[in-house]
């Protein structure tokens, strides 16, 4: 089942676990084991979230031997994150968005 709506797409960013996965993958590709260790979460929880993020094409996955390596979709998700970072820098502070 792929993302079928804007709501499905943005739910991935609203979910804390999925959001943290996205933030960890912002700078480098990682395996499920690396993500689980970095986030101090159970591998099964991370795997479940990775599956949903992959089905929505937020993540891409490549097989390297027995490992699946995850990265952000470079065509769409990375530009969205860059746009959000620009917005946050301009309009938000530690207390939240303002102006």
C-alpha cells in the first residue's frame, strides 16, 4: 500500500519515531541496526516504521549483501527538508515559530 493522500504523507512526519528516522537519515545512509542503536529503540519498532516510510517513497532502500541500507528520497524529501530548515531558520526560535 502506497501513500494515497497528503494526509498519509504528512502523518509520517508527525509520528515521532518516523520523524527521528528521517532526521537520522538526513546526513547519511543507515541500516535498521544502525538506526535502532542510534535511536535506542527496538529493531522491530524501527523496522515497522521503515516499512511504512519506504511504502510512501519517503525512503529508498538498497540491498548490500544481507543488509538493507536506507536513505532519504533525494528527488522529493531532501528538498522538502531543506525548505523546512530555511523556514525554521527565518521564522522559528527555541520556543517555536513566531512572526
